[in-house]
C-alpha cells in the first residue's frame, strides 16, 4: 500500500513539474526571459497557488449543504448539515497534500533561481 502511494505522489509531482516547466518555458520564450528565470517564476506561481488552495481547503467550515447542488447549486439551497468525520478527515488530508506539494514546488523554484545562492 505504501509503495502504491509513493508511486502516485511521484507521478503527481513529476507531472506537475513537467507541466509547469513546459508552460513556463513557452511563456518565457514569448516574453523573452531566460530559461532559469522562466522556470523559477513558474514554480513560484504554481507553488503559491497550491499553498493558498491548501489553506482554503483546510479552512472549510463544519457545515455542508443538503442535496444535489449541480452546476448552479447556490440558487435554491435546501439547508445545511454537519460534516461527517470522514469528510473532515479527507478535507484535512487534501489540505496537507496541497501544502506539501506547494512547498516542494516553491523550494524547486528557489533551487532553479540563479539570483538565490544556497551555499
């Protein structure tokens, strides 16, 4: 089970880093920026969004809406219910994953950035 989980997190990280690198390099080429600057800015931006997303996922309130909400569910809500312990646990686990992956991508941006000296 741990081996499968490790494989999934590695696939997630590699896919996220590869997609960020491709988009960053493409936008950097259009803007005329250097490769390391393009990569570092892309990693900074993606890492920051993941940290912010993890914060908001983890700070969701203890109440959930009742019924199928659909695409335009904010019109005509039918009430609220307390979140189950399973929902709260999954919410906190997702928040931890977002924050850890965001921190990893931010650190990768620091490593790639030539303006930062790590030694």
